[in-house]
């Protein structure tokens, strides 16, 4: 049973910082892509940032230069350092992984981030 457990969410003032973590446990062979998604109220789930097994990254335009994604392959853990947070960053953040060569996709349960103005 593969589990993704997010942590690090919470309440922060505008301009503040938070660091999200996603720890992957269970029987899993090879994690290729890891990513953070979020789902603003009334909107579809959107990609925040992704990181490949080799360390290549991509970001949504709205978070570039503010958020940094990283991963520790030895610990099967991914991080999202969020700086200069804005009220519009308020929503639930989800951890996502995809395995290869046999492709499986897993989601975490989500962690709430609330940025007050």
C-alpha cells in the first residue's frame, strides 16, 4: 500500500513563508515525476510545480520566483518552499507522484494553506 503524507500547511500572513513536505511510503519501485498541485475554490486542480527524477523542474507562472520544489530520492520525500505568499495562494495543496517504467499515479490527501491579508 503506497501512501503519500503531506505536512507543513497552515496559516500564515501575506508575505510569509511555509514549507510543505510529502513523504512517500510503502512498496514502490521507482518514482519518476513528483509534483504539487492545488485546487482553488470553484476551479480545477492546477499544477503548481513538478520535479523529475533527474532534478529538472517546472513551475506555474503564478509561483515562479516565489516557490521552490525539491526532492530527496533517498527518503522518497518532496518539498515545496513557498515564499512571499499571497492571499490568492490560499487553497488545498496536493502531492502527486508517477512511477516508471510501470506507470502508476498516486495522490496525497491534501494539506490546507491559508494566507491572510
